[in-house]
């Protein structure tokens, strides 16, 4: 059973936390007006050697909205660098205890300190990687001493083999030994997003790192962003993709051209309606982001359609748990074949809803067009499968769940392809006024990397995804 717990902060702000069963979506927001709640928990305890230094005042952030942030990020948010006041070896727990200027205490296992030694013999600072080998690590080694620098900005660990391990205070403060460090701040939406769709300007994104960061974080959290003012000529989807990270090559190349024509080799080049779907479900490494640039729009029709696959998955689980379970369990084959300009035959099996190791919804794969005719299930279950698919398709096309608008020449949308479903309404193919789009694909690895680099460059804290 799905349980929704709504915490009301004020009349216009709220946070939605979803739980129930093994599978759930955590830390989501319903609208732009939603606030980010931080719940602090203070825990005082003693280490097993009974010293005052072992008393901890651990501040943890709950998963309501922002998710867990490291203590260093709290210092960074205040513009202050963390300083070490004391450090002590606690042999019974095999840890070094570090007391901070904010009154908190952190614990670092002996083996972790030796394995992560930052001296020039063990760590390559330019290449950002270990030179030391795992085969040389003594997992039972214990330090003989610990020294805090005069300014409190560094500690030095002394080992019995005369090795010295230096650690900057800021690095240690940023380390958290917790299982749930990757809380996501996902905003779920329906048709109301049309009035508050994250919109950015092409020139600003290309020239301003702060504007680029805002754009990428909207894409990360909302899953759908609009860019205005893109020059109406080919090659600009490639420019913006390379400004972010890199283009992912797919079957037909790096940049795909969608242009209505009389004798198309792709359904997307026809004027027929394309139902809501995700792209490239027939790939094992599905493209994470779809970028669509409108160079020329059709004269009549062709409105773009979008729906939040995560929100609609939650709705399906609540309204029809049996259908939801079928789409979680059954792996459907998706295929794409082409023998025209480039010959290929790609095929992969996905369930409609995929989950991460914590049971959180991670990906949606749905494409009626490329679903294989062969089904890996007993014939008696075929009807129930199609009934579940039809139920979900009806749900994602409900007016309250879709955002529909007509892209104008110079518009570009970016879509989280493993969460947001997109499609288009039918349009009239007119000679001399062909609908012309360019499409490119990106990987989330590149986007997350860019977000981290930008925040580091701009001196901004970030919590890890």
C-alpha cells in the first residue's frame, strides 16, 4: 500500500515524502513553490574509551527535500573553513577522533586513514588517484601518533613504519561514513508545470557558468527544461551538448535530423502522432538525455507532449497495484532495425519500471513503437500484460498529467530520457514548409560531472548524487 505523508510548512509550501512497500520514491517536491525542509538531529554519545573528546555532537540532515549534506557543506555555506581543535587515537575502536571548532567530533578508522593517505608517495595530486597499491596495504596497522597543525588546518598521522599521512581539515570534514549519502531532490509534476516550466536563454548558457549550472540543476531535478533563443540553423544542438559535456553516439550517428518527407525511413519523419515514449529502450546503455532543437515548425499541428514517468508510476501504484507490479516484473524486448543508410539491429529487454539498490524508482522504459512482437511470458499472461500497459498509457495521457506546447523555431528542450516521456501530436506535411528538428543525446555521467566541476569552480557546496 502506498502511503503519502504531506508536511505542511505554510499555506503555499509543502514537501512530499513517499514510502510504502519495498519500492518507493523518496525526497520529491510537488511544485516550484515547495520549500526544502532540513531536519537536524543532535546525538550526544561517548566513545568506548570514555574520554570527553569522544563525545559526539553529530548533526545529520534528514531526507526531506535536500537529502543528506556533509558537515563541511554547512561550513562552506557559512563561508567558514573548518578547523581542527584536537585529535586523539582511540585504540579500542581502531579510530582517530577529531574534535572540530564547531564542537562536533568525527571518527576515522585507522585502515581508512592509511588507505587514503594524501602524501606524495601514496597519492598523485595532479592525476587525482592513488599511487599506493592495495597489495601493500596492512589493514591491521595502527598509528603511533597524531599531530594537529598550529592553525588547525591539517593533521598528520604517524605510523610504525615511519610513514607520515597528512590530511587537510577541509577534506576530512567533507567525509561522511553513511549509507544514504545520495538523496535526490526530485520534483514531480503534472500539467501545472506549463505555467512554471524552467526556461533559460541560449546565449546566457553558452557564456555564463552560473546560468549553465542553473539550467543543468533544473534538468536534474525537474527532468524537463526549455531553452529560448537558439539560432535557427543546424549545428547548435551539438554546440550546447559540447558546452555541457559530450554527445552520445547512437545508431544513426551523433546528431539526428528529423525532417518531414514524402518517403520517410523513420516513423518520426512522418506527420503521424507519436505517443508518449522514451528513446532508445532497445539499448543496454540508454541515452540519459534527449535534446530537441526546433529549426522549423510545421504549419499546422505538431505540438510537443511531455509527462513525468515517475509521478505517473506512483499514480499507477496507488490506483492499480496489480498493473504496477506487472510492469515492474516483466521484461519487455525493444528492438530497432534499419537497412537503409546505416545497417543496424539493436535489441534490449527492460521492465517498464526499474529500481535502484535502495528500492527507489530509477528508470522508466516505455515505447509502444519499438516493443518487440515476441513476448517472454506464458501465453496465458499476455492479456494481463497488455491490460497493464494500456492502463499506464491511459494514465500518462490524462490531461492533468501532460504538458503540451508548440515549440517555436529557436526553442530547444532537454528531457531526462529515463524519467520523462515525450511525444508529439500529428501535423500536416506541407511541401516547402517541412517540420525540421535536430536531436542529440547525452549521458548523465557527463552532466553530473559538469555540475560538480561548475560548483567546485564557483566555490559552491553540493550534495552528492
